[in-house]
């Protein structure tokens, strides 16, 4: 399965842009679409593939954060995992 991630264009330099994706700055090729500073975009395989509306980007980012939170181990699970990894075999 392939997933495109939303981000915000924060800098443009020729055919590439710096994009803020969930507080991580990445470089993406912008040859496929017309973008401007401040646009929200979808990035797939290092390329901007679509300009999207801000509210859609925010909804997608919220969903990604919900998935990340659900997948993160709970404190008790993390502690148990730490203790289990420190046991001698």
C-alpha cells in the first residue's frame, strides 16, 4: 500500500521545495504541480503530487497523529518491554 502525506510548502528553490510534514522538514520535487509558498500539498515518493486545501491537510494530519498515538506502547507496556529486554538468558 502506498501512502501520500500532507505537508506545507515553506521554501521553494527551483524544482524542489522544503515541506513541513508533521514538524519534519523534507525536500520534495515540485515539477509535477504548480505550487506557491504556504500551499498544502500531498507528497508521495519524494514528489509533490497534488495541492490540497488547508482543512483537508489538517484533517489528514489529525488522522496520522491518532494512528501514531494508538500504535504507541502505553507506559506500562514500555516498562514491561524494558524489563523483559534486560533479563539475562
